[in-house]
């Protein structure tokens, strides 16, 4: 038995719902730290909470992108966890947005004004909007209603959503900072790994002749 087969055998015994518990507790722990001012890392508790929750959501979205390349190149199958990761990421992005709304800017008028006037917030809001239909349809009933092919195509919205989230992070930090650029580079690399290069190469000559 290979190492990948051994890992897959162990993963089959881990229920996917445990991820909901883990990330709910994780998000709650961050809120507790902000509420009790238990960490000296955050100079501003509200903005610190916004940052760590948003960054956790971005890391989960990156993990989702990595599932297929990991299976392709290592044989380790994490597909059973993809739905739980996606739903958890959506609720953490929503959590990030609600902290910004209710604890930071505090008024709906300022929320709307900032979404319109600040491009990095517009982009972040775009990511949240793209993730909404994915979260709503992340259930077996939606797969049956939409059909597997339409459902799969709808969930391709994950790719632009993750890219927008990364650009939001880069733009938020202002300037060429290493951390957000590293996340953006990882996301671009994972997206490129998903491109069917051989199929694309075969299609391009036909397109050029047309």
C-alpha cells in the first residue's frame, strides 16, 4: 500500500462535518480575543479581527483550489472536504464583512459609500457576491435540481471569487507588500495548474484558422 492510499484510508474515517465545527470555533476564538483584548498583536481590535478572519477565509479558499492538484500529483483525495471548506469560507467572508459593517464603519450609508468609492472594497464585495450562490447551492438538493453539469459550471465561480479576494487583500495593504503578493502568486499558480494545456494547445490552431 502506498503512502497516498494509507492517507486516503485514514481520511475516509474523518467526517467532513468536523470542519464546520473547527472553523466555527476558530472564528469564535478570534472574536473572543478581540472582545477581551487578550492579544497585544492587534493595535486596533476591530481591524485586527477583520484581518485575521478575512485571511483565514482566504487560506481556506486557497486550500479548495489545491484539492485537485494535490489529487493529481500525489494521489491524496481531499474532495470529500471541498463542500465543507467552501461553506466555511463563505461564512468567514460574511463574518469579515459583518465585522467591517457593524463594528468598523457602523452605518449602512457608509457601507454603501465605501463599496462605491473604494475599489478594494468593491472588489472584496464582488468576491462575497460570487461566493453567495455557491454557498446556497452547496447541498445535494441543488445538485439534483440544477443537474451535475450546470451545478459544476456554477461552482466555477470559485475561481474568480478567490482571485478577487486576493486582489482585495493586495489592494487593501497598499504598496507592494510581500504577504498579500505571496497569496496572490499561490492562487495564480494553482489556477494555472488547472488549465488543460494540451487541450488548449489543440484548440488554439482551430481558433486561429476560424
